């Protein structure tokens, strides 16, 4: 994957990891921490970070009426991401804000590229094109084993309901992405206590933000 080249004054943090890893929990923790330090934080999630994106999210995750093929799934995620980048992420980074995203491109590489077998490189190319080349400054991988993650979920969406084998492949794909991009990744064992993880995340943020 291409190296991070920030030509904006903002800072882009992404939380990645399998289902139930604790991403949304840590997104909230980091937001609260940064806001208490007077940073302007823009929070977003994928899919569904924009009004149009919420409709795409419904098709992707919350319905069983229409069949969604793997290629459709990949393109819908990329479409959602393209809208989110141009409406939310890019403008905020250009204003110098911190953007925190609950999932981004690496989720598509892991779920559609590896989990669905469409090919990591193909999915990365589609996604990079969709986001006009902006790369996260810091990606936090909350590394969870599939059983722990699934056992934490109160309700399951269309992707959550995939097999244990699918989730194991996805989790390994995240680890491989982290290994291939050590300059922007921090990997945290997601079975640690919530506050301990939050401290590790904040330390990584401080070290990178400078
Ligand atoms: N480190 C942790 N230890 C134990 N439980 C946790 C931890 N982090 C989060 N949880 C709990 O696990 C559940 C799932 O957490 P959360 O919603 O943050 O995960 P997520 O990665 O956003 O899940 P999803 O993939 O479904 O969006 C919640 O009930 C949360 O309180
Ligand atoms: Mg979540």
C-alpha cells in the first residue's frame, strides 16, 4: 500500500478491526479525550457517514430482501467512502481538524478483498480511486479473535452473520495489512481492558501528531 503523504494540516485517525473488536467504544474514548484538550474532532463511520451513505449502509448491512453480490458489495462500500471523503473527511482535514473514522479502506480490503476473495489489490485500487488518494495518518487495529468479537455483539448485521471461517480470514487480513504498513499502524490486543486500550491509542496519537 502507498505510504501516507499528508498534504493537509489535519490528522486522520482510523479504527479498524473485526466485528465486536471495540472500535466504536475507542472512537468515543479518543474523541472525548481530544475534545477535552480543545482539539476540533470530526467523527465519522463507514459505511453511513453521510445522509446518502446511510441509505447505502442499509442496503449493505440491514436488509435481506435484495441479493447483494460480492462485487456489488465492494462497489457500494467504495461509493459510500467516496461520498464520505468528499463531504466530510477531506474538508475537515483541510481545515486542520482531527478526523476519526470508525472503519475505512482497510476494512474493505479485509472483508471484500480477502473475506469474499475478490483480491486485496483490486479492492485497494477501487477504494484509493474513490478517496482521491488520502491515506490515514494513524490506523489503530484492534486485534480481536473471531469468537471474542462475535460474543460481544448484541445484534448481528448481514456481514456479522458470516461464518467463523470468514471472520478468521478477515482478522488475519487486518494483521497482514498492519505488518505491511508499520509506519501508520498500531496493533492493540483488543482483549485488554477498555481504559488500557484508550491510553495506548492516545499515546500513539500523541507520538504521531507531534
Ligand atoms: N476492551 C473491551 N473489553 C471488553 N468489552 C469490550 C471492550 N471494548 C468494547 N467492549 C464491549 O464489546 C461490545 C462491542 O463493542 P463496540 O461496539 O465498541 O465494537 P465494534 O468494534 O464497534 O463492533 P462492530 O464491529 O459491531 O461495529 C460493547 O458491548 C462494548 O462495551
Ligand atoms: Mg461499531
